[in-house]
């Protein structure tokens, strides 16, 4: 399923690759190849195979709340690897977010979500977020070089990652099935073109229109909307540990976004 998702996404990224390779200013340089391939490996096969392995073992609500840790992890990763200044507020938010993720995972291990959510599933989703931070920081290095735009960087990395994902799938499971229902094909096409290609381009376009600190606030919508849809549509069970943990995760992410906004103003 992950392979089909990114194969269709690559169709959407193809124009970006084509324009980038035709323009000498944005063409891939040999010295940047290792950076692109590393970002592709971490950002596609490693991140999404681990994430979807976690989704099989947990609920949508638990996974969505875990994703709320991403902005805080990104702030910590920027401090450790990009040497960006991190305020005390952000470190406190990191601790609060970690505590919240721990409560969510504890709730799964304690059985508050029934047999649907497991500790292993929640931890796998959390591990995929670490890969996501590495992917974001590597792509950021590409764009800061001034040679690659957000569109070409996304297109190059996603396309290369899809090739790596295809090699892994064919080597471990063989050719994917083609006799699928119409609903299944519609689902994977929608995940590829709408949930991957279109959203990536819209996100990058939005970043060009508003400050990054302001855009970061919208990241907090994902865990909230995902948790609500999981409970309302899929009838997930979100117990007290999940609720309190989710509030800590989302609150920490909002605190980080507000701290970034204050830093921009100063």
C-alpha cells in the first residue's frame, strides 16, 4: 500500500523533477547526491514503512496524537544538529510533550483502548517521527544551499525515495498485487496524488506566503483532527491517559509555535 501511494505521488512530482533537471541552476550536483539519497532513504522507506507498521498495531486516534510530538521533536533536532538557539520554554515543551506521548503509550499498554491500540504500535509511530525530523532537516539543508527550491527538493527526494521503496518491496515481498477492487485503487490514488503530492506542494506554497512560525501552528491541527475523526468515524476508544497525554502533546506543540512567533517579533 505504501509503495502504491508513492508510485502515484511520483506521477505528481514528475513535473517538478522534469523542470528541475532541465534548468542548469537547479540540476542535481554530484556533490549533493549523497544528501538527496540520504534524505530519500530516511524520508520515504524508513519513515513510512515504520509508521504504517505502527498504524496496523494501534488506533488512528493514538497515532494522530503521537504525530503531535513532531513540532517539538523538530525544535530539539534543530538545536542539536542545526545549532539553532532553543529557549527554556521549548525544552519545557519537549519534556511536556514526551510525558504526553508516554501517557498515550501507557494507556495503550494498560488496555484503555481495548485490543485496538498497543504499546508497540504507538512506539513505532513515535520512531517514524524521529525519521521524519531527520528528513526535514536534510531537506532544509538542501534548500538553504540556495540551489534547490522547495518544489525541486521535494520532487527529487520523494522520487528517489520511491525508487528505494520499490526495491525494498520487490526484494522482500515480490511484485505487489494488481487485482484490487475499484475502491482500493481509488484509495491509493487519493493517498498518492491528494494526500502526498498536492499537500506537499500546498504546504511549500503556504510557507512562501506566511512566516514559518505562523505556519507551524497549523501542524497542531493534524493530531486534533486525526484524534477526533478516529473517535467519531472509526469509533476509536480514547481513555483518560490518552486524553491527558493528547492535551500535553498538543499544548506543547502550540507553546513551541508561540515561542517561535515571539522570537520572530523580537
